[in-house]
C-alpha cells in the first residue's frame, strides 16, 4: 500500500492524479470506441432533453444518471474486452463468453435507461 501511495500521492495530489487518470481513460475510449462516442453524444443530447421532459429534480437526475450508468457499463465492458484481447489474442470460447457477458451488461443498462426515458416521455406527453 505504501508503494501505491508513493506513486499516486495522498490527499489533494492523489485526487488530482486520479482525475488525470480518469480523463486519460475517457479520452482514449472516446478516440478508440465508437459505442463510447455514441453514448457520450447521447449524454450531451440527454442533459437538456431531461430538463424538457421533466420539471422534477429527482427525475431529471435519474434520466441523466441512467445515461451515465450506460457509459460506465460500456467503459467497463471495453476494459474487459481489451484485457481479454491482451491476454489471449486468438478467439477462445471462454473469452467469447466473457465478452458476451459484458455486452449483455451493456444491454441491460440500455434497457433500464430506455424504460426510464420512455415512461418519462409518455408522462410528459400525456400518454400515461
């Protein structure tokens, strides 16, 4: 643990270095992963759209948070895929299953967000 603290720092310095690592990871994902770019675009569109669809602060936070959750799951899925490709570049049945599970996680995050956004839009337009 002392070695990790020496490399990353503690307190403000550690938080700053962690923020830089976060920025670097997000920028790399945006450059290399189309799905991440799509989801970041959805977030940028979704923020003002959430304020249009609802006046309730909690609902707005949930709408925006649901897209952030998709982005988080997508980043984890991307990391899993990159590690799998690094460990075994050839197509291995177990690696395929691992990658498929990551993809399924993204799918369910999308379903949850879709339900929330769909219900909110339906309420906004008086369909529910």
